[in-house]
C-alpha cells in the first residue's frame, strides 16, 4: 500500500501527521545509502508519544497478528493475498499465513487493522488477573509540626484524588523507618519500626513484617487453595489495601503522626533515613505487587543524614556539597549514595515500579544522587519551598488528572518496542525508561542513548510522555533504492491502564527514500522541532554519561556543518547567508 496521501506536498504538516500517527520524525524522507545519510549531519530519529490521546483511534477486542520472523504487527501497509490466505510483512518481507479466524476476509470485508486510515490501532489484550495500581506513600517526619501538617494535608488531597479501587500504603521515616498496618478490622493496628542505619532487602523485610510462613505452616500450605494463615499474613491484607477499605485507617494514622521525637543536639542536622525508607518501600511492593504497576511516592523536607543514601553528615560544620565539589570530585558521599540509589532504581525497574520524589525544602535534599533511580523508573521530581504552596498542590492535582473515560491519565508496566526495515538499524533510545535484553538483527553497533536493544521498559507514563528513538541507515551505495520507494517503521507499546486493563498500541509510519542528501524531498521533509528535541536529548544524555564531553564545542561544530550543508550563501559574503525555509529557526533552537 502507498504511504499517506499528501506525502509529496511542498510543505508538510508535521503536527497533522503526529495527530494521526503519534510520531514525529526529524527527516521525513531519508537518503537511500549510508554515505549520503552521513552527509545530513543531524540524527535520523523519531519522537514517539506512546499513549498520546488520539481521536478516532480504534480499540480492537482481540489479539494482533504477528510476523513469525521479526514480530512486527499486521498493518495497512502489508500486502495481503486473500486467495492464498497469506500476508507479507512490510518490515522484513516475510510471508506469513493468516490465522483461521481471518479466512473470511476479502477486499470488501477487512479487519480494522487493514483499513488504510488506521495506521495506529490499539488491541485489548487478555488479562487473567486485573489488579489496580498501588501508591505507597513515604512521608518524612523530621520536620516542624507546621510543615508536617501541610505535608499530611497534601497526602490527604492525594488520596482523595485516587479511584476507590486503587491500593495505598503508608511508610514514615525520621531516625527510624515505620511501616504502618492499615487493616480496619484490627482494633489495634500495628506499626513495624526498622533501624534507619542499615539497608533492608525484600527477603529481610518479609521476615521482619511477618510475611513469611513458618516451616510447619509451609508444609501444610496448599498452593491451589491457599490457607487462612497465608491469607492473614498477606501484605495485601495488612499494609497495602484499596482506598475504599482503608481510608479511615490511613487518615487516622496520618492524624496521629507527630514530628520525629528522636533527640537532636544543638548544631546538628535531624536524623533522616531517606535511603532505608525507600529500600523498605521497594521491598514491600516487590513482595505483594510485582509487575502490576506501582509508585513509591517520597515526600521529604531535607537531606538524608544517616544510613545508606546519606548525602551529608549530621554535624552542621560539614557543609552541603556544591557544584564546585562535584566538578573537583570532592563530594565525599556522592559516589556511595548514587550507587545505592542506582541499585534501588534497578530493583524498582525489575518489578516495573516507579520512584517519585516530592521535595519541599529551602535546603538541598539529595536529588542529584536520587536522579538515576527516578529517571530509569519513569518517575517525577517536584521541588517546592513548602508542602502548603499552591504550586505544589496544583502539581499534585495535575499528576492525578483523569482522561476522557474518567480513568487516571497514568499508565503502568509498559514495554516499548521498535521494528524497522532491513536497510535501517536501531542505535538506541532516550527517555524515562530502562533497556531490556532483547536481541535483534536490527541493532546497530553505533550506540546512541540506551542501545544494544530494540525494547525498553517504561515503568510509568502518561499521555504526554515521549520517547526518542535513533536510527542508522545501513544500505550500501552499491545497492541503490529507487527514489520514492516507501520504507516503514513500527512502534509498539504494551501497557496497563489504571483499571487493570492491558492494551497494545501499534503505530506504523511510512516514509519515502530519496536519492541523495541534497534532494528536494529531504530538505522539505526536515522537521526542525523534532530535530531540535532529538539533538537536545543526545546532548543531555552525553553530558551526564561522558566525563570528557565538551557540549558547547559539539553543538557549535554540528551547527556549522548543518549551515555548510544546507545554507544558501555567496562566497566571501557572510551577509548573504540564509537557511532554507524548513531550517529557518533551527539555529535559534540550538542557541
């Protein structure tokens, strides 16, 4: 099938294409050889918004038809032989047999995924165990009574924004870490206090919270029917419950909270075991809600001063690390704290859970160290001066906004995968995600961002979350492709909605090959906004991961090469220099 109509029009409407496809490409016509591709300077990439709200997109109540060779999904660009009941994958050209339930289709009786206008569709996947998401609230109590009251009010507001079926739990911390039982049937709900100086693993937490069966109980345990003992000790009956079942117990626990009573000498910072609290929260939800979608939401008002994750000592004579300390390598707690939070991030991402940090303080709280854990789990960081600030409360409300169907605009446990034609390879992706160990023939040796894979885990996302994917053209100059021949890219995201429903969205885009890097199609198909965003993501990724990377020099040299390649000017007359229309404001974006 042909690419979308209007593809060859002089001025492409990139916003309209994005509205239909959910994807924007930096170049919308690609040179057909590796040599010509290197001459355009700027990256070949796509900015994909995996769960963008799209008007008129069909939701199909069955599983997709998948290619046996590349795992790409049947789409309108695939050739279908109705007589032989076979279809040819447009991505790898492999022939596949149509499943039996497709044998009645013909030119006048097409399934929705073959309609020419439905290049983006969603499949409703079977979910035998639908469970709502979990929100584990982790609250710092090492603050003044007034600040703590504002923080408790903010948590009350947050709980009121949650759908009743959502699961919720509470952990508080100061010098120690307290895990609260929220079971309303228990007349005397317990709280379990953990030492704030030692890391705690999932296995240790099971023993400490009584979530593990004894040897005699395990011997009589029937995995099929369960047991009353196992049911009673289950974390989902004690620590993490639906809002509808524990709202009163949660509010009571919050009302009874007081500022951390641990004695504090003059000239010292308060005891604050943030690292252990986050580790305990991670272990608790990993134990009872693995791969089901959950957020650990940390509300803190200062730096971690004891235990793993500490960023500064308690003695006020020790100053907080500065940018100069980072540059000189003098931030003595930084490496150990960053390593600890990186491990926490890996543990969270393994179970598809997210870390959010809400910091309300006039002092630093250690976000530089926590950043890796928040980034790789798709979490958010919100900074404000106080928990009662209007900007903080409105940010919290916005985070729990609803979509058009009334469900939370928040999606969980997503797997984002990309597929492409043989002439193209995937260099990597940059976004709020972590790479999965998926091997494919389409993986490029030139790594950009998180490479060496074609699939990534996105622990949580919303309708505005975007992911950048970078490609390399590998077709040799000796194997010419006729100008105007279409090529295809496919983006698949499998995600879980807040009501427990699992969806698979498939976005297939078609563009055309061009003969050379200087052809009119290449220049007119340049999307300067998408290109600026792709370059910005590469810049920030490299500056964070490469110690010797000179950002300004790299940007200047790239811009000069772009101007040399595409600029129009008379020799030795700088005043005549101008960029063609599609590049007109790209230099301003770079500056």
